[in-house]
């Protein structure tokens, strides 16, 4: 039994990696299975929310009751997020968005040449920071996967992006796995959750989120 703590709420999430094209058959991407974002989307539906999941390329089935919008690059992801935002109470950025994309996308398959090939990259928009900066921003939750110094980096990101809540984890604890160990960060401090399957961790995240939403009088 899952309490319907998000009944009547609309939640928009991002999940998975983004894929930034180089040419029609190549691209750069981040490593992300999408499991955490998909489990969190499922947990939000179970808590009674209307859920839009903007997803980069992953091979996961769409959880029951979730409306999935499939995208590739960070700019497509940003556009789909902003299209889904009207009426949203909560935005959760779980996606591993590529920070950079190739400056130019070749129309045709690039041919092999001798020597060094240099790829010019340009910065992608920060979807979460952009949503959090909106005057009528929904309640924004970020994720931070770090390989060291979790507390300092995670809390630093939460403050820099102006987020009321952030979920941090060490990449060695959760990447690609079915289990995860996370720490929740908010204005009151750090709240570690026990190691558990991502489905269970998701219910812990939703419970904390619902408590903060209610405390904020939203
Ligand atoms: O700074 P970093 O990329 O580690 O921040 C992670 C958080 O920001 C995640 O919630 C991620 O989904 C979000 N993000 C984003 N757009 C980016 C980069 C990160 O929405 N371009």
C-alpha cells in the first residue's frame, strides 16, 4: 500500500542519458540506465500524481500510468520539459544530461581520415537550473551522482541551482544497478536513506518530497 500523498499533483521528470549527434550514425552520450528515473516516475503514479516522463534513449518499458515523451539531445529534452510544465507542481531532474554537444552535426556519415580528429563541443542548457529559475517555478528536485565528496558536491549543486531538495548518490553505489544508496539534501540538512532496491528508494524520495511540499504550503 502506497499512501496517495501526491494526489491531484502533476509531476514532470527527466530520466536516462541524452544523446548528442555527431553525424547520422555517431554521437556522444552519458552512461545512464534510466532505472532510477523510471522507478521514481512509477512511485509518483502510485502516490496519485499525474506524471510526464521526458526520457532520453533507454531500453525500459513505460511504467503503467506514466506518459512518456522520448527525446534524444539536451535541447530536445529541454523543449519537451517546457512543453509539459504548464500546471506542473513538481519537476524532478533525474536525467544524466550531457553538458556538451558537438558544435556542428554532419549531415552525412563522416569519412575516416588519417591523423587526429578534433571535435568542437558547445555547452548544453542546464534544464533543471532553467526550470528552477522560472518566476512561477514548480517545486524542483535535483539529482547528483558523484564519484567522491558526495556531501560537499551535492549540497553545492543544490544551492547553486536554487533547489529545495536534491538526491545525491555515489556512482559506485547505484550506476546501472537495481539497488541504490542515496542521501537527501534540503534546507534542514542531510537525510540518508538505507540501501534498498530503486523502487523502494523511490518511495522514500516521494515521501520526503510530499512532506516538503506540504511544509512549503504548496
Ligand atoms: O551539475 P550536474 O549536471 O551534476 O547536476 C545534476 C542535476 O542537474 C540533475 O538533476 C540533472 O538532471 C540536472 N541537469 C539538467 N541539465 C543539464 C545538466 C544537469 O537538468 N544540462
